[in-house]
């Protein structure tokens, strides 16, 4: 499972230097994202580098897991209750239906919640700083941190497991 770290930089040139330092240590390009004020994002940051500003995808994944588990439990209970006459195929169908409903409902809620990084570091973003979000295995991030701070990044107090690998 990948871990997520966040570095603050004062401008796009420093953010680019921090990303280059991360790449030099072995962090892949797909594991580097930028978060900034909307006017900075529109003018300077390419779309493939922008971090989503909602909790949509992690919420959808959590909802699919919890919904699937609830559907499986309901399906197995229905199999045990003889008068209903549900088969194991019916239990599997209830699992899939539960996962779909859970994913849909959680994604709707997640799309209305701000991204955790934007919520926690709102003051940094409003001050005009650009955040470099780095995903990687813990040993790789530990090795990359000195190079990234040496390039001008300031490690912020944020460490979380990444939901989507």
C-alpha cells in the first residue's frame, strides 16, 4: 500500500525542482501531483498534475466495499431463511447490488466533500503556495524526503495511506 506525503513550495519553479528531485530518487511520474489556488492551477499547472478537489474516488471505493459486505451478509441471511428460497446465486446478486448501491451513494457524498489535503492545508493554498503530493512506498518516501527538502520543499505534517494504488 502506498503512503502519501505533502510538501509545500513557494512557486511553480520550486515545485518543479521538488518533483525532479523525487523522480531522481525513483518516484514515478504518476505518483506526483500538485495542489494550488484555482488561479494558479488555471494559469500554470497542467491538468495531468492536478489533484482532484473532492473525495469522490476514495469514497466510491469505500462505499463499494461496505455495500458489498452488507449485500453479502443480507444474501447469506436470505439463503438461511428457508421460506424466501434464495440460492447462492441470489446471494451473489445481492452482494453485487449492495456494492453498486454503496459505491453510488458514497460517491455522491464524496463528491460534495473537499479533498482531505485541500481541507487540511487550506491556509497554505490560500497563501499562494503550491503543494507537491507524493505517493510511494514508505522506504522510498523516506529516501526521497531529504532530496525533496533540499530542492526547496517543506514537508507538511500529513501522512496517509492512498486508497487507489
